[in-house]
């Protein structure tokens, strides 16, 4: 096998998150975004011992479990999902296998209680947030709005039929796209750094149905002279253009309740939703979601679990894992809007949340007050640094770090507290197992673990583990 070769075979298994494994001439080839059992024709794109990679040229035969009908029309062009063609049970089987293999690589099978993968209460239309990008489907094509094309940095697939969000998202997407298409408004070209439309950010609370829409653009308005009003009569100002868009969104018949329409300016070179300045065009710049009987105010730029019903399962699981918290001081590290801290506050002596994003800390404080909780406090700062300054010592620790896991400098500090029980919630099992190696060396045994499928149809998995200090 060498680079440029064409190989054929059956995908044996898929490693987290989307690495299909094909054996060619006795050698392992990683082929991304494939499904176990698929017969594929593959172009070898990289040839290095143990690290060879290939790209699917053609799926010669579907996997036996793949559905023929009812599959999302954007699959497989859209880069959002990888398992749209699989029944939900099959997705769960694949993910459970992946997570077990990763955990067993640190704590051997039988040394802890594996409690399985809990399904998402809503397998379809479960997301409460989507960040759509403006662009074109092919170079020079019509304005598109949706997800990145699978494997592409530039091409955008218009996803008006997306199955993992409520139809309200699709209605807002379609109306926004039509509005700007009719007015020939240019999208921001990442390579050239010119243009206007960047992202459409939609959040819709599952429990309350409240919807917040945010249009992210650059501050470039040089193209405005060419933009005509719908009748083509006169030139529009930026204010008029945005006002017209707001009206179009407000006029939509939605099942949920539109509570805010925002405009955010972002001139950064990176392809991320960043807040340089946000203006409220209609309503307010926050919305409410409810989880486990608590109410949370969510602002556009603070983290909130994207699957609300799944988050309830996740947090219930974490609460049961941490066990008895009565008379205990609990640290909720990487606390976001303080969801976990507030859930624990009702059954603990005191909870201290630590979170980097100040906006999230402010929201957490406000939420705790709104929920009538007096025994939880929140500190804004980097976990690694705050740990050095804290006077208080925890009895128990809850950890929910971002995808990269716990910073190598922060982890020994967490171990040094020597608490009896730590619950680690992880959204990236490969980062989790890297950190587990260090917890193991630091004298912690993983006594039980399970996963929650917060991200049906995609490769994502959320894992919860209980670590106990060996005496
Ligand atoms: N526990 C929360 C948030 C988890 S997401 C929930 O369930 O909703 C991880 C959070 O860690 C994010 O809010 C992110 O802003 C925060 N974060 C990232 N790096 C951090 C650091 N070094 N110190 C503190 N918080 C950090």
C-alpha cells in the first residue's frame, strides 16, 4: 500500500469519534466518517507506519444495519452528523463499544462497574442551539446558510431540513437566507476577509420554547450601495437592512416564542462566533431554560449543554455518583452557568463554582439567586489559578472541563486536595482517559462509570465517572 493507491474492503469498526478502521494488506488504515460493515473504495491519502489514512471515494455497499428511508436529505454532504443512516439502537451500540474500549485501557475490565450508555430522551430534534454559517455551496454559487460540508473548510450546505433541531430553527434559517439572497448581501469570505454575513446563531429552549436569534456580521458595509430594497427602488442603509431582517424573523409563525433578535459584530479573523458588540434589535438578549425544576437564564455567549433533556439525565447521573453531600463542601470546577452547582446546592452544605467566562459567572450568580439558593458562590477565573488562592477546602469535587480536558498544571492541584470522591464529567473520552491515567497515579480508583448520549447522530458522547481515593 502506498499513497495514491485505491483500496477496497469492509469497515471493521469505528473508533471514537469517527475513525473507521479498514485492514489493507494486513495494515491498519483509518477512514473517517464511515460505518462498521460498509464496503468502501478508498483513496490512500497518507501512508505512515501505524498511521495510514484514506478517504472514501465510493461506498460500494451499505452496512446491513443502514436504513434506506427516512434519512436526512442533507446526509452525507452535511458535516454535522455521521450516523443519520443508522437506527438509534445501532448508534448506541457503536458508541458504547468505543467508550468501553477507551476506559478499559486505563482501568481494566472488571475493576469498576460499567453502567452502560444512557440514551438521549429525545433522539431527534434534541439540540437547543445551532450555529449556522453563511457561505456558498460551490465556489461562486448562490448564498448558502447552514453547516460546513463534510470535510470542507469553505463550502456550506444549506440545511433547511436538519433533523437534530426543532423545525423553528429551519424556519428561521430559511427566512434569513431568502431575505439576504433577495438583497444580494455578500457573505464573509474567510480567505479574503471581505464580506458581511458570517453566522446565524439560534438558541431555542426545549422546556420553555423561548427563542433567541443572533445574526453575526462584520462591520464592513462598502457593498451596501449595490444592495437594493426588495422593489429595487432605493439603496438601503445597514440599519434598514437589519430592520427588515428582524421584521421577517418576527413575522414567522413559530411554535416557540421569539424573545430576542440580536445583531453581533465580529471582525476577528478566526472562524468563531465572537462577541465584539451585540445590539438588541427586538426583545431581550437572554432566554430561560428549565432543568430538573431549576430555572436558568442563558446569555448568548455562556456555555449551556446543547441537549436539554439529555442534560437532565447527565446531571441526575452526576448527582447520584457524587453520593451523600449533606454537610459537605463541594467544588464545581468548570461551572459554566452554574447548572451543576445549583443542582447540588439543595443537598449540600456549600457549593463553590469556578468558571473562566465572566458573563457565565454573572449569569450563574443571578440564576442561583433566582432559584433561591444561598449556599452557592461562584468565582470567575482559571481553575488552575483559582485553586492556589482558595481559602476553602472541598470535601468533594465535581469536574466538567471543556473538550481538551483538565490543564496539566491544574490536575495535580485537584489531586492534592485529597478529597474522598471526585466525579468527572467529560465531553471527550480521549481527553478523559488521558486525565484518568494521572488520577490513577495520584491514588484514585474509578469505581463506576457510564455514558450519556447527548449527541445522537453525531460522534459525540458524554461520560461520567466516579473516582474514589484509595486509602
Ligand atoms: N458545568 C457546566 C459547564 C461545562 S463546559 C455545565 O454543565 O453547563 C466547560 C466550562 O469550562 C465552560 O463554561 C468554559 O468556559 C469553562 N472553562 C474552560 N477553561 C476553563 C479554565 N481554565 N478555568 C475555568 N473554566 C474554564
